[in-house]
């Protein structure tokens, strides 16, 4: 694995045969309210996806349970046939009911069914990366994840998946998963204010494994937001751009997947790659979690 700076947004992170743009695109905000049903503006959703790829994004994060099916179907409509260098990462481990609730669904046979559903809705014969979603809403839950990883690895051996990742897991679970199959991505809850994975990020960097924070901008108290706002005001950028720039400078194996349904907001997110945080700003931001 090597990391380099390229014309991809935020530079590139390479692992195995994959090259990720460090600023990717998260498709969670494309469906309707509550990540359920069709988008409010179908054409705008298509435009966001196409603009992202035209702007150099080569990492799209999605799941068939976004909608359900909506995000994947929009991605297929907007981008198929897919560019050869586009990495689409999907995840399994949840379903939606008719009351819009998120229902954990992690029995091995259902995980395999979800993989096949992702193949169908994305319109591909093989998925680039499948993340096995475990844990609670934001935190890992201790215990073996071997049956779930083994179920997905079985389909990897059948040629339906290129690479496997894990989500909402702890270091012990990652180590267990790596005894079953190589792990290329870890997707956990992490941001300026929630830095419980600092040591994990460092160890994954040494192993050449990507770390993808989800909900990277959530969870700030008003006081913490004041700190973020002050740094952003001083630098003449938005608080969101500062928070993303902090993540990019935190470690080269951090990959961002900010989501939006607006082209203007997309361009703002991508511009975070151009924000260089000075040492004093980083010190102020680091203190938020203290």
C-alpha cells in the first residue's frame, strides 16, 4: 500500500487493487426524509452523483438499505456503466421496515441475501468492497463477528465480492476478521469530538488499512461548535470544511464520505481538500475532545 497526492479530491489512498479518493461521497442523503423512499428532487440527486464523479471522486459509499434500494438505484441510473477506477463500497447488516425503522439483520444467510440484493440494485457482477455492519448505533458491541465475516467471505471466494471491510467494530473484532479474510476498510463513528478510535486509526495506518469515519460532523455541543466556528471564521472557510480538513490532516488512511443532495454543498465538501490548517488551529480543534 502507498499513499500519494494526485488530482483526486484530497489525494489518494491505495490498498490492494483499489485507489480511493480521500474525499468520497456518501449516498445516505440521496433518498427521502429519514433515508426512506424516493428523493425529493430526483434530477438533483442524479446531478450530485454525476458532478461528484466529474470532479474526481473515486469512492462512493452506499447500502441497499438506504431507501431501501433508492441510493443504489440512483447510483446505477446516474453512473452506469461505471468508470473502471470508481470504487463503490456498500454494506450489509441492516434492513428497513415500513415504519422507517433500522432493523439489525445479521444472520449469515441474510447477509448473503443482502450482498445479492446490492449486486442487483447496483447492476454489477461483483462488488468492490462490502462492509459487514456490526455493533450498535454508534459503538461496537463486544463479541465474535466470525459468523458474519465468514458468510461474506464465502461470497468473496465465489467471486461476487473483491474485498471485505467491517463497520462499528473494535480492535479485537478487526483482528478476528483478519484471520478469516484480508480487511481493507474499517468504518466507525469518529469526529473531532468523539476520538475513541485514535489508537485504532494509528494501528490501521501501520497495516495499510483505510479508516472511514461516519457521521464525522455530528455530536458537537454548543461550546464545541463555538470553537469550530471560531477557527472557521479566522480561516475564512466553513465549519464543515474545517472539520473535514482536520480529518484529512489527522492521518493519511482516513477517507471521508460526506453526503449531500445538493451540488453546491458537494462542491463545498470537495473544497475542504484545499483547506490547510495551521498548527495553532489544530491545537484548538484537538482540545475539543479533551
